[in-house]
C-alpha cells in the first residue's frame, strides 16, 4: 500500500495505526485525555535548520527569528533556545517579556507591532530590542520618547499572498506597513525625530505555497528598491509566511528557490537578510487529538461530533484553511465515507472539516487533526466556558 501523502520521519502509519515519534497516537490520547495537542519538537528544529541551510547554500547572510505568536509552549521554547542561533520575533509587550523570561536577550528580540499605545511603548522602549515601526504616527511617538534610537521601518510593498483570502499586503488597503507613497515622508520624519533608520521590514502574508514564490520575489525586489534609499542600511527583514502542505494537492515552497530570489535581489545590498518563520516551523510539528462523541446524519450530511471546539483550535474556523483529518486506528485505510467534523461550541462556524473523506468512523474513535502545531493554544479562549486543550511535547 502507498504511504499517505503526509508521511514523514517521525509521523507515519505503522500496522495501520498513526504513530508520532514512535508513539501510538490513540494510546497517547487515552493516556493523557482529549482534546490533546501533541508536538514533535525535533520536527520544529529540522524545519528551522532546513531554512538556514537553504539560505547558506545561496550565500545569503541571514538571521532567523522564530515568530513567537505561532507557539509559545515552554518546552518548545526551551528547544528553540537550546539551538543557540534562533532569535525571536515578538508583536506584543507580553511576548517580549515571555522571550526574556525564556532566556533570550533583548538584543535577540525583534519587535514588529502595530497601533502602539502609550502602555505598549512604556514596556517596549525599556529594552534595547530591535524595533520596527509601521506608521507615521508610531515614528512620532517613538521619536518623542526615545530620540536617537535605532529603528527599522515596516513597509507595505503593495503585493500580497496568503493560503486563503486574507493578506497582510496586496490590492486591498491593509493596516500593516508604510506604503511606498509614504516612504520618503517616513524617512524625513525619522530624521526630524532623531531616529536612525537601519532596517527595513515587510511581510506579504501567511501560509503561501510554491505558486506564490514569484509574488514573494517581486515583493523582495520592491523592498530592495526602498532599501537602497536608506543610507547605512544593515538588514532587510522579509517577514514570515512560508506555508506547509495542508492537502495532498498543495506544493510547499522550494526553500532553495526561495533563497535564490533573496540572493538575487538583496545580495547586492550587502545586508543581513532576516526571516521570521512561525507557522512554517511548527505547524506540521503538531497534531490535535479529539474523541468522537457522536456520528449523526442530518439533512443528508453525516456529522462527526468531537469533544473539542474552536475555542481550543480555531485556525480552520478563523482562517478557512483546509483541514486534513486522520482516523488514528486506521490511518492508512481506504476512505469510504464523506463526513463533516464538528465541534462542541454553540456556534455555527464551529466546524473543523467539511466534505472530509475517512474510513467508517465510530463513536469513541480518536481522530487526529493534522498540521495543528501553530496558532492553537496561543489563540485559545474559554468561549462557552469550555476549557483549553492539553499539550504534550515529544522529544527525540
């Protein structure tokens, strides 16, 4: 039998049963209870090292920062810190505090936020972290409070990509970044506020795949043109956004092709290229295990009800990303039935997967929602007074 498309080292079907880093997924669910996140820390490290290696092969001087909003589990951060050369991308004062508590120095933390309040600035400016500002009003606020500070400018190149309809840049106006028609004014304002611009930052969106590489490289080219207008520029931060395969039909971006475009457009500037992977590093390092509590036909649709809701795992509902689901006891079995997998939150959008093909599912089965390692617990709520899910980190 052909292996399922999602098979990789440490994640496979063995004798028909889903295995995570050599552990039986259903047994983990029975032992620790559901709903349960299971993370493979070795997978996260592998993904980050793969990105670094591609950049080095292309001759790109680089610095990789982990986007903390994607996953802040203490055991995962401990693994990241032990790698020694991975910094942190933070976007809130609490993320800065969390990174400092986990052992990173302020100089290893890059802060890129939006709509900064006075309370935010009180906490952020207390540390010598790398600060990127995304608006004219932010420049004025920081200039009045911290003249002489070295900063970066987050710009919006006007092109965007995303796995669904949401983008951080593109044709629809976005709250993120300084637009090209504001760029000269931003440089003048920085000078008048005695702020030293040494960095440029942009981010075109999240979860994009190989077919979006030309869009990304075009954004890099546009950013390089703006970077040339900054005397003494030291680094260009190209954001995150690299996606992982969520479906068999998708193709993840080739990392060597990704790095080659950076070398082409930014190499001549002699700058450090900064990348901010988050979801790319952790999404396929995690699964979300749930128990089937009901199988019911309603209006011609067969619903699988599970013991979790979007309060615990919200990306399918929030981002409309496709969700691959695996029956743990029959992970590589032939799919025979179409289901909709629904949660237990009293909201119509509490659906994990629609038109999902699976073997026959029974009440009491354990399902694995794949690619759940990013934006799960970090976005969890107690909506309907439902509790958060448990978390388990496996290490090699």
